[in-house]
C-alpha cells in the first residue's frame, strides 16, 4: 500500500511540474489554483486526479490567453483517472 501511495504522489508531482511549465502565467492570478507555483500545481493536479470539481480548472485553462490549454487538463485528467482506477481495481490478495 505504501508503494502505491508513493507512486501516486510521484505521478502527481511530475504532472504538477508539467502543469507549471505549461500553464504558468496564462491563468489569472485571482484564480485560487492558477499553476503559478509547485504547491498550487500539486493541489490542482490532486483536484484533477480525484475528479473533484475539476471542470473549474478546465474552464480556467480554456479562458487563458493561449489556445488549446483545456486539452492539457483533459488529457491529464483522463490519464490519471484511467491509470489509478485500474491500479486500485487490480490490486487484490490471493
């Protein structure tokens, strides 16, 4: 179980590093999660991976100055959800 938790945190951290590089400065600073630093990006990626109100991040990225930013959020959401939904379903003991 510890390995799975560490893997989840590592994937979340790597995704937050990618999100900071892709979205920094594009989202308004009035937004609570604007991917301006690693901490906010980590919280944003956690929000996307858990699918808890993730559409607010999608719409914020969609209204950013650069086009096609919403596709990045959708890809991260689908990748995270598919990966971790399959990890939790396939782990069982004999």
